[in-house]
C-alpha cells in the first residue's frame, strides 16, 4: 500500500483558494465586457503598472527588441522554433481528409479545417517565458490558422525583448504587450482596439487559467492549463540529487506548483528529501520553489511497480519524469499524463524549452480526458455527405423515415419521405413511416 512521507496542504484549503480566484476573475471579465479598452487599460495599470494608449507593438518596437538580443540569442530561439515546427509538421502529416462510399451511392467524408483566428497568451510577468510563443504561434501556423495574435505582459516594467523576438520570429500577425486576465479577456471578448478571436491558447497562472475556463464557450480553448505540475517516478537506479533537481526545476514555476516523487525505494525517497533541503539553500529561485515544495510537494513510497503505475494514473500529472530500470514499462501501461519524459537522459526542461514536443499540457487531472496542445487542437474536423443516385436517396430515405417516426419527429420524417416520393416510390403519404 502506498505511504506518504510528505503530504501537500489540505484539499479544502486549495478549494478555498480556487473560489477566491473564481470570484475575482468573474468580476474582471464582466468589467472588460462592459467597458472594453477603458477597463483593459485600468487593469493593466493596476496589475502590471503598465500604461499605454495602444498596447499593440509597432514595427519599430519589434525591431528595437530584436536588436537588443545577441546573434547567439537569435540563433538559439530559431533552433528551438525549428524543433517545434518540425514535430508539428509531422503531426499535421498524420491528419488526413477522408472520403468513402459507405453504401452504393452514399459518399461520406471529413475535412480538417483550421480555425480562423487564435489568440496566444505568452506568460512573462515573473519569468520571460519565450518558449510559450514557440509552442502556440508556430503550432497554429503549421495548422494553417490565418490570423494569430499574441499577448504577453511587460517584464519588470518594460517590453521583454526575448518574448517579443520569439513572437515575431514564430510568425505572430499582431503582438500586444498586455498580461493577465485583461489580456485573455480582451482577446476573447474583443474591445474597441482588439478584434476578438475564435480560440484562446497558452498557459498562465491560476487567474489566466480560470479566465480561460470562464470564457470557454464564447471561444474555444486549448485546454485547462493551470499551475505547472511535475511527477518524478524513480527507483534506486537513480539518486536523490537527480530526483531533487528535477522536482525543484519545476517547483520554481510558482508557489502553487505541485512537485511529487513516486518511488518504490524509501531510501531514495529520504535521500531526495534531504537533497531538496540542500538545494533550496543554494537555488536562486528558492524563494518560490520552497513555497511550492512546502505546500504542494509530496513523497509517496509504493510497494511495487504495479502500484506505482496505479498511483501515477490516479495523479494524472502534467509532466511525468520516469527514471527507472525499465521506463518503457510506464510508456506501455500508463494512460493519464500530459507528457512522459523517459529515462534520466531527458527531463521536463527539455520539453519545456527546446526538444520539440509542445509544453502546453493538461493540469489538475485533465490528463484523464485530454492531451496537450498540438496541431489538431487548431483544426476542426468537419463532415459532409453526398448522395449520388436516386436509388440511394430512396433507400436511405425509407430507413430515415421509419426511424424519425419512432422518435415522433414528423417533420424530420417528411424530409426523408419527399425524397422517397421523388426518387423512388411515389405513394409515401405525408409524415408517415415508409412501409
């Protein structure tokens, strides 16, 4: 039976925090809907200390940001974007339109169409997370989205050159320096200066995630991507330093980022906990990571590999780092995760920044029913049908008529009957099942 050597804060406390976020976001979105640009500007000043008459970046501002980066900076961004684009193109190549004659004269098909406009949120208030621009903008571009706008907050009171460069190099059509709920609200609801979009994508803090949840339906979203989560699955083939590094490497995202160790070795568990305390004394981001570890960190010791698989699927973490003698066993058997990182040679940071898979992934158990952001999220699979012959229309019409009457839909039945009369038997009465 699984044993907890360390637990996170009580679920009731987490729920209370969620309720406060929900109420705050609901009020902010209502204000944006009612007052448009005026509300957006007030919120930007209030939350980011950022005041502009127009939050859209000019070409001159984009060029200036680009000029502040070194040639190596630009080369590194281009390298990361090439990896994301390459994998996205392979993903798109796996999606095929189909058309098939399912019965004589009956042709059915589907097409994969990109959505018409997307708003990409690129978080950057705490850290300039330029990688999120690669993940959202490039993937939407590969999908064929015609209009892509981006929003990223200011960083330390000014434009973040690396984020601006990443958005520009990825191919964003319009770039705004705007953060938080005011950004996603403006993109989804539209304002006098920002034309609304059909879909919102991109990760963010708890407020951004809640805003996307409340806006879902008004617009499409990629998924519910809240605070970063990481699960390290390890046995005694690795050491505590490696496990601790991988846990704290993700805990630094924010004070509410869950970091969980799942192992079948109590010695490794205790070594890892000791290493975490050692590393927190020297980690530059310890002020954030320590809070996340204190309030959201867990250490679980299982009796067997089977139990580890069961617990991992129960947790359904966003990121799952597998460092065991047989990591492919977890690839074969696990069903609930955002992304797997198999073996000690890889890690979540590779996926976050450069290796090519998308880092916008499901959190809070959403991995039970959805995967992460990919080309297909930007595509609508739409169907069509075509009936080629009189005989086919009459034949399918008779079945349709009887089934409609079984449900009591007389008007539906007549849609079928009129075609049976015109293309087949002539004596089918109005709104009566064909004999």
